[in-house]
C-alpha cells in the first residue's frame, strides 16, 4: 500500500466513507504508531504502516468486534502471538516475548483468557523473568494493560486490631502471612483476602468484622487458595476463606474455599457448563481436579452448606467425594464449621474430624 493510500485512510473526510463500505472493520495502531491492523469478525490481517505522526483512534466495541479478537490484537501488540488454538477458558503455555524462554527456549509463559472474554492474563514462570500482566477487552485505551497489585487495590499488611481478631479465632500470623491476608489501607477494620493463581494476584474479596462481603471488580471466578492444590491428589473444599485458614492451622494446606455463599437448595438438574454460572469458579479450576483422587467436602453444617456439598459432589463426581461431619456442641446443636471447631476444640480435634470424613454416598444417606 502506498503512502498516498495510507494518507487517504487517515484523512477525516474519507473515514466516514471507509466505515460505510467496511462496517465490520476497525483499525488500530501499534504502540510506536508503525503498524496498522485491520480486523474483521473472523480474521486479522497486517497491512502496511501509517506515516509517522498520524494517529487513528477507533472504538472497537462500537463496531461489534468480538471481545476475544480485541484481546488477541492487544496481545499481539505486546508480542504474544496467539493462534486459533488459544481458546477462552483454557490455559496455554506460550513463548515469553520478554525472555524468549531462556537458553532452553522453553514455553514459560502461562496465558489465559477467562471464559466470558472480559480480560486475559499471563505470567512467565522463569525466575529471571517473571513478566506478568492483564489486559481488558473493554478498555478504551488500546495499549492500556496492567497487573492487579496490592498497591493498586490500596492494601497493606494487617494491623494489630485485625491480627487480634484472627488470634481470637486461633489463626496465627504465620498462616495469615503465607496466605497474604491484608487489610484496606483506608479502613483498618476491613479484611482483604487476596486471590492468587500461579502467584499472580487475580482478585480480592473484602470482609468486615460484621460479615459483610464484596469483591474487587474484575476478580476472576476462582477458588480461594488454588495454588495450594497444584500438585495435590487429595483436596479439601470449605465454604469460606477463614475456614481454609483454620484447616491450615490443623496441618492441611491442600485446601480451597468457594468464593461465594452456599445455595438455598439443591438444583434438580445439572445445567450445561456454559450456563452453570453459579459454579463457574469450579469449571475455571477444572484442570486442577482432573488429577485429584479424593475430595473432602467440609462445608457448613446448615441447610445451605449441605446443599453446597451436594452441588459440588454432582459436579466433581460423587464417587471420589467424602463429607465431613461436624461434632455436637451440646445436646441439641452441632458445630457449624471448621473455624468453630478450631476455636473451641483445637487443631488436633479438627484434624481428626477431617481425617474421618465418610464417603459421600454414605454421608448423604445418613443426612
């Protein structure tokens, strides 16, 4: 394409005509303004350069471009080349454009587009590199990308008041530190549970001492503590972040927590994965469970908690699930959850209870 043709494309008078005849094409520049990319709904084509100093700004979303195509284009600008095999909802090992895979030329970059294509995230696992980041499809700035950090979320280490709050629940500073539990810098009484995957901060859930919860916008639907089950053949699932910390006090690090609450009742039929939005966090972590032999369900001892255990067992496979039975507190009541047992009966008792979990089919029949 000639310089004259390039200037014609950039001319304000010709742009309206261009977009009338090519309504499904959008144009964007590389970071140095040297490359123009034309994307249609089905393919991307690289054509020749704009002249220096010429800038073209187009709203991708207004032109109906699929989010996955926008993400792929942005990744190309960062040097991450994706082909048609890089599908949303899956994890891919790619070559890192920063370190080139080192001397071994290994595929050290873990790359993931979340299922709804809102954003993509990546991290290089070579110790001498560690390049990581995230890019959003709806970001109006084509080149805008950034990694969620504790600083960007306004987090800081726990102060004396929250450390005392956890100590009362028999959770040590060592466990809090290992799980990167933080507090909001602007409000010293709000707990921040950081969600990490492959060491990368992918979300944050806040909790007040009065048990009010909310999540950071853009938090990926993910199990809390997912890195702790990377190589586990046995996994424990609990209903809250504090219960996960409690089980660590009892000697179990192979534990994760669901990110949200329990359902009011058990559903009659299992929906297709793409419509199973309430349990998307489970499908996002499916590859972690593919190699797991035994799953211990240690949900709360109330109707919603038991319903959650049933829903998890249906999706993970009842044949490999076991269920914890929380002991009696008195003649009429049972302990509700792992933290309550830890607080009143101690770590050794909590450990023994979890180790004595029954096969799900027997426990379900008992219930």
